[in-house]
C-alpha cells in the first residue's frame, strides 16, 4: 500500500511540474493555434470546400489533470491484465494486439516527458464539413499545406477503447488461476449496435511557414515541439457527438440507465443513416471564378499563394488596398485572374530577392502592379542588411567569456525580476532558470 501510495504521489509531482510548464507556455500555445485555425480556412478555400468556421481550443489544465489520472488508472489496469496473462502462461502480446491495446503504455508514468506525450490533443482544431465526400480532398489539402502526421490517421468511432480495457481487466482479474476467461467482451450486457461518432483524427506538426518571422528562441522551441490534433468530420456527426456527449457525460453524477443508452444507440443509427444518405450528394465543382466585391478575399488569395510557395507570410503586406483598387479598376478582381498576375509578380520578387540577399515579399502587392519593388523598400532593406552584418562581425570578434558573462547576467536579471514579484508559479520558473 505504501509503495502504491508513493507512486501515486509521483504522478502528483509530475503534474505539478507539467503545470509549471503549461502556465509558462499556454499563451504561446494559443498564439500558435490561432495561427493554425486561420491558415486552415485558407487551405480549404483553395478548393472551395464548404465547412463551418474552424473551431479550436487549448485544453484546460483541469481537463489535463483529470485525463492524466484516468489514463494512469487505465495503464495500471493494462499492467494487471499483462501480469495475470503471464501467470496463466497466456500469450499476452497476442491478446493486446487483438484488442488494439498498447504494449508499452503500462503501469505508472515514469517521468514528465512520458506524461506530456499523452496529450497530443493539448491543442485541437475541428474541421466540420457539409459533405462527407469532401473528406479525402481535405486530407490531401492539409498534407499539401505542410501539416505532417506524427502518427497514422485514425478514424474514431465504435466501442471506446477505455470501456473495452476496463471490461477486459475485470474479466481477467476474476479469472481462476488455471483458466483464462471466455473471449467475450459484451460491454454492457447489451452490445452497442452502431458505430457512434465518426471522424478522422490527425496529430500533426505545425508547418514552419506559419511561424512568425520575429519568433524568439524560446517561442521557436515551443512551436518546434507543438502537436495539433485535427478532427475532420461532417455537420451531422458533429451535431450528434455534441448531443451524445451532453447526455452521456454531463449528467451531474447520475448514471445513464441502460434503456436510455439503448435509445441513444437508436438515435445514433439514425444519425449514421443520414450520414450515409448525404454521401450521395457531392459538393458542386468549382465554377469559373466570378468577380469578387470584398477586399478581404484578396488577403485570402495571397495567403493561398504563400501556402503553395511554402513560405511564411509577412506581418503585413504594403499597398494591399492599392492592389485591390488596381484589380477592380482593370476588372481583374477574380481569383483565377489574380493568381496569374501573382505568379508573374512572384517571379519578379524571387529575382530581386536573390540579387539583394534579403526578403522583399512584404511589398509583393507593389511588385504585382509594377513588376519591380519600390526603391525605398530596397534602400531600407540594404540598410538593415548592413546593420545585421555589422552586428554579426562584432559578435564574432567578442571574446567567448564576454558572451558567456552576458548570458549569465541575463539569467541573473531574470531571476531578480521574478523575486520582486515572486509567486508559486514564479518559483517554478526560477528553478528552471537556475538549472540552466
């Protein structure tokens, strides 16, 4: 009992450590996720995919803490199943593969990194489509936009793995010392008939092109390791999932009776039938691009161009309003027409950037109209380039011990600043600075 309690306390310590990291980094998580959600709107616009506004959220700390405790409980159940199977000389690896259970996520969490890896859904975005037939198209667009999977796409739905695990644990722990339990997982005494919420879940890395160009080293490290979970489903599946979740989980402690679960299963089947019926309809193909009246479309067109070129967007584009007036005046305010002009302008942009050795794409609207960058922008770029080269020369000639001393002074200054307004959260940050 004492050893088990000690290991339970380890989870508390790991959560406390993780909470400090979360508190320090959550604002950057939100900034990153806001950028991703905005980008997804432009990614889908490339093929005029019809969808609801992209919803997104950073997981709350209370949710993280509760999930960690549940997952440790399930890991312990899996470990007990493994031990029981070994006692009965059963091939536990075969059974784990059969029930799609992890063979490595067993027992107590060992360290913070292992715990943190459990939360691939810390940042989540939901793409809700009108038409099921668009799902494959969306997967291709997302991949082409640079969102790389860190694990294979997973279709959610059907019997929950956790319910299967707990039922299996109870059966194996009740098994006699000489006989394995019957291979039967009727979870509730009344098996669920329909597959439930259906959606594709992707765990993706954030493309480098989305990083703000002024990102500092610490923020860059956060963006490097950040994973975002995408849920891609349809309006019908999304609506049904919300209803089912409220009825099943927001019961204020009331256990949902079996007959109500049976009714939910019937309604689930109706939702699934509607989904199947909707598959007969397809989103209408893109028509020749009509004239656009809103200048906001120009921003999206430029963003789509940068997705295709795999380049980060500047903080803002100069002369964007003048470019819009130019397009309207010449009756070229159509997506296809703009794309042709933009490709020509991009060629001029790349040529001038190679010649000068610095970025000029913040003046791309001017280049699209005139086929060359504004002279003032070139002069300013040359001045900043010269200043940067001078700073690099000075840094290279500075003695190494001076550089190290400056870094130490910066750390001490950070610690001093924190001590003046010290709190529990700040103490955790001080500890991490000292360890550096």
